[in-house]
């Protein structure tokens, strides 16, 4: 056996240069985006740039929505409204001089077209109560459970008069929005038997004043007040995308 091989201590297939601090041992290990190939690095950088730009635009739109009237909102108010409504509308009642002191519960019921050709009306479903039950005790409640129905109803009330007549284009948008939420939630409850279909939906709100604290002299009525909306016929556009396309 050659003494050079014996002294090297390298077994078959092992690189002597790597143990001796050759080029492979000195090359740094790259992690993250730097460890990708050049093409993937470019794609990842472009994706991050798009996400960052979208986040900046969203923050700017929210700022213009809640900011006092200014030159930009006067010139581009329609663009801001199209971006914000209905999903991203902001509510500042918590910080108002007279914050909201009422509990507003939204309820819905359905008129079913039964499989035998008849018509049946369901009882009222407490949509707000279901959201409250899902949030209660949850460490990480979802944004949908906390805000979707509540903000949709505020959007509707703020864009309709006392006779439930829409005020402007936003009123019509709020109708479609709250109607589809009610339909999807009633459909999820499966109120009918097999073969029954939801033909119409109706919503109402139950508003109850919050009881004042014991030390307050304020007197309020605890009798609930109801606001009942007209029946809405379920249109093909109100159905889930796949089901609506099939029909």
C-alpha cells in the first residue's frame, strides 16, 4: 500500500480536497430566495413586488376613505368607493362621541319550493346569534364571523331610507350583498327536505337597547324593535358559481 494513500485517511469515493478545505468546502450555503435559480429568483421578486404594490394601494384607499374630504377624494371618490365597498368598509362608531348603544341581531327565513310542488315558509334563523356562538370562547375567531354579516347590514341600512328604498347605486349593491349572504347561510342550514329549493328569502333586524349601568339615571326601553325587509326572489346570480352555471 502506498504510504501517501495510507496517510491521507480518505476512503474510497471520498474527496481529499473537500476535507482539506477545497473549493466545495469554502462555498457558502445560500438559503431563501438567494438559494433559487436565477429564473425562480426573478419570478419570486416580481411576485413580492406585486404583493407590496397591492398592499400599498389598499392602505392608500383605506386612508382616503376615512380621511376628511380633500382634493383627491373629490376627484377620485368613485374609484375609492368601488375599491372599499362592500367588503372593506370602515366603521368608526366605537370612537364617536356617542357610541353605538344597541344590540342589532339579523335574522332570516326562507320560502321553500318543495319537491311535491308546494310552498313552505321556514322559521326565523338567528344569523347574528350563530356568529356570536362561533366567536364566543374562540381564541382566533375568523374575520367572516366577526364582520361579514354585521358590516353587510350596516351597509344596507346606511344606503336605504326608512321605507327600505335604495338611495343611489350603493343601495342596490348593498341589497345584492346582504341577500346573497342570507341565501348562502340559509342554504348551509339545509332548511328543507331533499328536493326542496329556496325560492325567496327575507331578512329582519331585532334592535334592543343596551341596559344602562346601575349608577346611571338614564331610562331606556328594553322592548325590541323590528325592521322587516321585503321578500327577495332568489335569482340565478345569487347561486354559487358552479351551481348557477349548471342551471
